[in-house]
């Protein structure tokens, strides 16, 4: 089997196990509820709705990543580690699954305002919304990895860390990649903010890569 074939097989197994456990239901439900509230009645320009969902996506992505990483019980995880031949391969599949789940939520967040408000919109508006959600969501995935096993084992510690991450973002004010979203997602089409939103995504992707490296190193000593 090639590396890609093994990765896809492990990804399918983890996705099936996640669907059986149904632990993803609560974070997804919270996001869908917020999405519905922001788009009820006349939500106005899509960028206004994107502001709310992009901010909410940060803690939702963190919680969703945490439950994805913790879907297996510890004994079954040991079996998976042996079968996959290493923590690195399992971690790569978990991160891939978390990012795929994130992209699904982003697609919903982008399309629902366009369906509710079906007026012609410039492509730059959709691109600005996608970049805003991606920057927020990737940072949430990084936070979720830090809150899951093998770093944190108790749910109360994991949830407290996610809440601390949200409070920290509020405390930092307009510091990117999340603090400046409210300012950037203003205007008619978002063209003015595309450059800075791209920097936000780059920063979040870099932080996620660093987090994956840290979790991989610490996980090898804790599993």
C-alpha cells in the first residue's frame, strides 16, 4: 500500500468511527443554530452575516477538533496506533478529518447568506468570506489539538482551555488573525480586505503547522 492509500484508509476508518460515536453533533448544532439566527428575517448584506459566523467558527472548530481527536477510547486508540504504524500517521489523519469538517461548515456559512439573500454578489465578497472563515477556523483547529488527548485527558480541562482561548482572543483586541475580522468584513464587497484576510489565513496555517509539530512531539512521549 502507498502512503496515500494508507492515509485514506485510516481517514475513512476515523470518519466512520466519528459518525458512530456522534460526538460531533453538539458543536455542529451550535454552529447551525448561530447560522440560522444570523440569517433569519432580512440579514442584510452577506458580509454582515459572515462577521458573526467567522467569529463563532473559532470556538466551534476547536470543540469539533477536540471531539474528533477524542472519539476513540484510549484502548481502541492504542490498537489504531499499532495498525497505522505510528502516532504521526494517526495525527495526520485526525488533522485532515478536522480540516474537512471545518471546510464543510465554511461551505454552509458561505452559501446560506447567498440563498437567503439571492441578489447578485461580486466574487470578491465570497472570497473575503471564505478567507475570513478559513483564518478563524484553522486557528480553532490548532486550539482543539491542544485541548485533546494525548495532551489533555479530562473534559473539564479541555473545555476550560477552549474558553480560555476565546477569552484570550477578546483580550488581544484587534490583533489578527481573529481580532481584526469585524473591521475587515465591512463594506460592500470585501475587496479592500482581501490582502489582510490572506495574511490572516497564512498566520493561522502557520500556527496550525507549529501546533501539529508540538502535538506530534509530545504525543510520542505520552502514548
